[in-house]
C-alpha cells in the first residue's frame, strides 16, 4: 500500500510539474523561427488605378485570372475560401487580381459569384493593358506561365517591400535526408487545395504575419544576424 501511494504521488507530481516546466521553457526560450524566404526582389509595382491600389506597404496575394476569368472560377473560389477568408483581418493584407481591360465585365460577374454575402473590401480587381500584365508577371520568380489569355492558376506572396516570398528549399525531411536535389516553392497553385491550405495558409502566411508582428514589437531578428550570433 505504501509503495502504491508513493507511485501515485510521483505520477501526480510529474503530471503537475510537466505543464509548468513547459510554460517556463517557452517563456525563457527565444523564438528562432525562420522567416519566409525572399525568392525575388524588386517586383514591378501595379499600374496607376482609380482606387490607388498598390503593392508597396501591403502584404499582397497577387493573382492573374486573365481575359476570361470565369474559366478560372475554381482557382478564384479556392483563393477566396482558403486564403482571403482566413487572413482578411490582418492589417495591410490584400488580394489583388491583375487583369486585362477586356476582362472587366466578366470579372465583376465572377466577383459576385464568390462574394457569398461576405466582406470583400480587401479583394481588389486592378485592370490594365496586356503589356503591363506581362511586365508585372515577368518580374516574378515562377514555375508557372501565363496562358494565351494572360491567366494562370498560381498566386504569389508579395511583402511590404515589394519582395516576393516563398520557399527556396521546399524539400521534405525525407528528401533532405536522402540528399535529393534542392527545389523551391515560388508560387502556390490554387487548384491544388492541399498546397494552398497546408503550405500557404497554415505555414507560410502565418510565418510572414508573425515576422511583421515581431518587427512592430521590436522582437524580430533576421536569420542572418541570428547565425552570426550563434557563431560567436
């Protein structure tokens, strides 16, 4: 009986102190998360438009739905439900769809289809000429290409300093262990729900917003400075 009581007391003590120890460790440890990689700098700014929508000083998801946007309605709906709806409360966040002028009527119809009585204040349609659409797209690092209608299913993360964000190394842990060739993730395919939900929404956007929150609080330290400190 005495032994049983001792075991019970030991187990209760462990159960009590483990959460306490975890909390103390979390409070004392420094968050060493890696910021989302800059994969391309100096992305071309949006053309002048009536609503003065721009990339500078915003966290932007940039999309290209082309001259016939209704043909890309699945990509638009996935973008709205998986990325826009979960991030629209963050300061300076926006979705920008860059379109040729001739797509305006069809694009407005598509916008009504995906609205679903929800707030789309931070979803912007910006119209311009074909050459400007191509110029902005060509300033991006991308594995995708615009089709003949100037559309693609991929979207791009642009930070406040007009840098494109993504992953320079998108290998899995197993691929790294096997020393597979490095490959990146520069754009996010809106047709691939798992990629949009698990990589872009759950990981990459979350990390980017955390980076900017830490910068506002003065707690952010980029990975290069951290590595220098670790070497000292």
